[in-house]
C-alpha cells in the first residue's frame, strides 16, 4: 500500500488548509491589503507546502527505499533529519 493512501486523510487535510491559505491570499491581493500582510501570507503558504513536501518525501523514502531491512531504515534516519531541516 502506498504511503499516500495510508496517510490520505492527513495529507488531504494539509492540502485543504493550503487551499484555504491560497484563497485568503487571493482575497488579500484583490482587496489591496498591506504588502506586509501579503508577504506574511505567502510565507505561511510556503511553510505549509514545504511541510507537505517533507511528509511526502519521508513517506516515500521509508516505503520505497528502506523496505529491505531494519539496518537500512536506521541508516536513513540521519538523512531524513537533514531533509526535514532543509525543507523547513
């Protein structure tokens, strides 16, 4: 079973939150809100999409790369930590 299927509910919840943030950004732009508020909204969207990417990459690595042994899974943990830090 794919990790995107097993985590479907949580992933969809993240995507829906991102969609709400994008809709709020669109409204802010149309309303000609303060540029600082718009930049903050863009930064929030970026963080949310990077969080989603982090979850997807981690699930992919765990399911498709480290499937053959516990040793491989343990050895990948430092790599996943680096990826989590990079994607923040």
